[in-house]
């Protein structure tokens, strides 16, 4: 039987390791990014995934796994920025950035576990391209909310949409990593 929690933890570990290494290279330079810029970064990554899915090839040589990892990590950055607000300087330490990463990925993971219980792991039989489309839909929703200064009438806010994007990207990574679809990695 498949252990979703174990797979989720493995993928989170991969994403966090890359986040940590990039912090070592660049520090928390992303602290200067406004929320709209983070949304655009996630859009670029999702759009590239979709182009690779449609065209079946890439000229850069990297597959879709690094882009899904980027969506996870930028999604967490987005959640951190929503919590702290953006800054004109790198105003947190690497250790604090990792602490905030862990906090937000844990909250996102708990949301996934709750939804997964209710939906009965339906994501396992979805096409990976559907995760991409759902991420792009969430991005469009976030852009609309951002255009309305964060206000919604009935819908979830930006944070919930970032969490959903993170979880869809993790679903894609689980499927690619554990099912070994090498043409999409």
C-alpha cells in the first residue's frame, strides 16, 4: 500500500534541500519581492511546465520536476511574504527563513492531509497535466485577488491559493518521482 505521508515528506525534503542550498548561495534575497512578483514567478514556472507538456520537448534540457520544485518553493516564499510583508532589504537570517519555510510547509501539508482524507486520494488518478492547469487557474485567481487589493467576497484568499498550488506541485512531484515517468522529469 502507498504511504502518502511518507511520499509527501520525501518530496518536501527534496524541495527544502534546494531551498536551503539557494539560501546559502543567495541569502533571503527574495524578501524584496512584492506578492505580485512572486505570483508572476510561479506563473512562469507553471507556463513552462505546460509548454513542455504540450510540445513534449525542451531546449533548455531541464524537465518539469525542477519547475514543480520551484512552484513549491516560491509558494512557500509567497506565504512568508504574506505573513511578513515585503522588505527593501534582506531583513531575516537564513535560519529564520528556514524556520518560516518549515512553519508554512507544515501548515500546507496539514491542509493536504485533510483534503486528501475527504477526496480519497483522487489526485493519484488525475493526469499530471491537470495539476499544471489547476496551478495556472489558481494563479489567475490570485492575480484577480491582487488586482482587488486582496479583497474577496466569498472566495478563499491568496494564502489558500498558494497552499493549493504547493500541494498540486507536490502531487506532480510525487507522481513523477515515485512512478518514474522519465519523459516528464
